C-alpha cells in the first residue's frame, strides 16, 4: 500500500513540474507615447521571458481591421520602444511573441507565452 502511495505521489509531482515548465506567463503594456515613440515593457517572473523578446506594434482601425506597424526587441529589463511611422492618433496594442529557449545554468527548456497589451489610445 505504501509503495502504491509513493508511486502516485511521484506521478503527481512530475505532472506539476511539467505543467510549471510548459509556459511562463508574461504581460506586455504600452506605457506611453513621447516624441514620436511608443514605449512599454514586457513583465514576467522569469527574467529570460523579458530579455530580447520580440514585441510588435499594431493599430486597430475603426473598421476593426488591424495594421502591423513594426517590431523591436526588449532590452535586458524588458523595456522596448518603437517609432510611430505615420504620426496619427488611434487605437494601438502591442504583442509580445512567444519565446522558447534553454536556461544557461541548468540547460532546462522554457517557453514564454504570447501576450497582448490592452488598447492604448493616442
């Protein structure tokens, strides 16, 4: 009976570890607009999910269509900025694209989830 309980406990722990390693949650925000640049940040409890993360800037048209405006990579602190190419106002949002990699020290693989910011109106 004890052996059976131990097998179940190990199986449950393994499942939890797999679920935790499967996807690291991230958020992305547009902080503001200044001097022709949108700026913002990617936030995550996992440092690797903030660093060198691809962030895309999109505009939502009044018709509901979405236009891709450009992309950049975050710095070591998760910060990013993108130039506003047309200079007009509107509704904008940012997407932090998914990222996969390996931790340098442990060699374990990680996956950072895709994130979309709330609408930023300018």
